[in-house]
């Protein structure tokens, strides 16, 4: 999958793209990743399920969506003609969920890629996320590789001790790319009410607060695998994006910053072009992994 530029949007922060169509030019994006899609409709977690934190936010939305069939029938026809690479984020509670969603998406030729979210809890293993073990990551990657014929990205969880090993396991089973990082597990407490801010107590931390961790993990993984790495985690400016590419990312995703400034992707694209001109870079790939 070739992108017109390295700027993509992160799943769960950009809806289906339609929500931003009046604010930005969707055709300018390198790619956009639609919200997490599951086999069946999900209501998500009870409210409150989002909380602001210093330099970031916590979310425990719980993959609320209307299911893959609804996406195919009602959403796909509206976004299939956007001149950008459409990527569908795929989630599931068990292996067969992932496989069925990938099989249903395979005939849709405008779905350029799937991004497999292996941070989901595996119900058959007591809720442990697929992506916290090499075996779990390999199992999901192998099954989805057989179900989807085009580009397959594996989205890695940072809540592990050795993310490079997880990336290598995914690469060995046929992943075309890895994206990282997904959210870090965090918690917020309301001191006055003396209770957690989220209904689920813990949630996923994102935003600028996670950027140093994300940069480190992207750098580690880029040195371990041969497949392209997509970097995300706290990117709010073109400088942030450039840092991720210097660390080894061939593309980046912008997530939480979309909530702060819905036009941030356009500003980052412009900023990357300006950086290339100032530094005499004719091809953005020239700076990938220079650090």
C-alpha cells in the first residue's frame, strides 16, 4: 500500500471520516483509519467513559459500533470514493470474530488495508489481550492473513515488556506492517467525589503524555523488523511526526489531537512539506530511521 503522504488518522478518533468532511479535505490525507469494527454491534461501556488528564486523555469507549454488516451496507458506499487509502480497524473477542470480519471486508476493493487491533481481551483466555504474548499475536496474525488478501497492519499494544518480540511474531506470520502504540493502561480519580473518573475504573491513556514512550517503542520495533512501521502516540505537530519518522516510522497516525483541533492533519501535512523544503529533502523516505 503506497500513500501520497505519510499522514494518517488513528482509529477511534476520526469516526468514519465523514464527520470531518466539512472541516478538512479528506483527499489530502495519506490514509484514514475508520473506527474499530467488530462482527456484531456493540453498545460500548457505560458512561462516563472519557476523562481528560494532564497532557492527554483516558478513554474506555469499549469499541462502540454497529457491526461490520452495517459498515458494509451504510458507511462504505459513502466513503469509497474518497481519494485516500481507506483502512478498517478490526477488533474481536475471539479468533473467529477477527476472521469473519476480515472475510466480509475482503470483497470491498476500496478497503486498501485492515488494521488488526490485538489489544482486545481474549475471552477464551480470561480476558488477556491477544497482543500481550507472542503466541497470541502470531495466532491472530496467521488467521487474518488467510482471510484478507491485501495489506494487513497489526496494531501493537504498549502494555508489554518486550514489544519488539511481539512485532517479530506478527512479521513472521505475514503482517505487512505494524502500527504502534495503542493506548497505555491508565486511571484517573475524582478526589472530591472519591471515586474513579471512568465507569470501568481504568482506561486507555493517549495524547502528548505518551509520546516519549511511543517514540522509544517505534525506535525499538523499527530496528527489529523489516516490514514498515507506522508510528502513533501523542502526535500533535509536524515536528512530532518528523521525530517518529526519524525514529524509523514510514508513516504516522494522528489521534487525540483531532479532538483538540479537527484540522490538525492538514497542518501536519503542510508542516512536513515545509520541513522537507528547509532541509533539502526530496523524498520523505530519506529521513526514515536516521536516528
